[in-house]
């Protein structure tokens, strides 16, 4: 199928292409890699024996969870405003977005400006397995059953195209099994699987506040969240805290 070369807001997201590099066009068009620390996806990823998946908690214009499944060398991506739920009675809206490069799956950090400006926490990672032979056909059909084996999420799930709020709206639903629970996993286990921190700790890793004048969002709940996280990061960054939190250096021996 020929891909449209021009951008239009109604264009469906790049989906499971035969040429992985071509499917990253939208991803690259949205970003200025001179200003963003996010991966460019220029180095081709080798086909893996096991399929990687990850969930990135992303505070940007709104808090959401980016759910990514490796397929054909790229990461199929859905943005889930409320995050995944282990409760089989809960259907979470998942907006299908453009494919991301495979190496995006390890990204955690601050996007200072531009598209997605905010903070990314690597919230879960692991492997996934489709419960159908043909993933592309399942995506076209709008019904993808699969298994997850992550650090937080596991068991059987289904992504179903909803169509109610446009062509890119899907629902992520947990299937009943030994992994299903009625509690909210996003609240129970908020921390990163890579650094054990949350938004403030990841922001505090930056030498200084990347938004000294205006945070990416000012108003509403998201604005309040940014202000709170900025204040916490400033405390974590303060010299006193650094001194108290610093590891003893006694054991370090200088060679020269
Ligand atoms: Mn995002």
C-alpha cells in the first residue's frame, strides 16, 4: 500500500509497516533532535527472538501512559490517558499513535521543549506474545489478543478498536486470569522500573530546572502537577539533600 507523503491531521498513524524506517516518518517529523534527548531511531534494530514491550508514564500536555509493543522492528504505540488497569471490568481508552523506534523503549528523562515536552518515566517493561498468528491482520481487524510478561503487568490482554472517538480509538482490556486484580496498579506501583524514581527524581537529575520561566503546562490539574513536581525536584537538587543522600567515598582509591 503506498504511503501518503504529505502530512494531514486526519492521516491515520503509521502502522506496522513492511519498511520499519518509513513508519518512523511521523515520529521524526514531530521532533527536533537537536533540542530533544529522545532517540532518533536511525540505527536499525535487529529482529529479536522475543518481542519487547514497555509502558512509559509521560507527563506532557496531559498525564498519560504510552503503551508500546515491538512489531516488525518498531514499537506500535497507544497513548492511554488513565493508564492500564488489571481489573477486567475496566476498559481503558488507548489512542493509537505513530510507531516509535525500538530504542525509544529504554528512554526515560526530560523532554525540555517541543513535541511531548515534559517528563518520561519508564514505568514497565518486559516481553509480549501475540495470541494470533498474524499481528498485522489482527490490527486491521481491530482485535489483538496478547500476553504480557512485565515487571508490573502480566497475563492476557486484548486491544480492541473502539471507533467511538475516531478511527484511532482502541480499548485496552485485561482478561481474567491469575494476574487480574481490582486495585489500580498505576497508583500502587508508580515508580520507574529503570531508576526506581518518579517524576520529581527524574527531573532532579537535570542540573537545573529545564523550565525556569514557564513549565510546559500552567493551568488545570496538569499545571498543578508540574508545579508540585518542580518544587519536589528543587528540594531534591538542593545541596543539603545531595550531601545527605551522597554515598560515602571512603572506599574509593585514587590510582595516581
Ligand atoms: Mn506520550
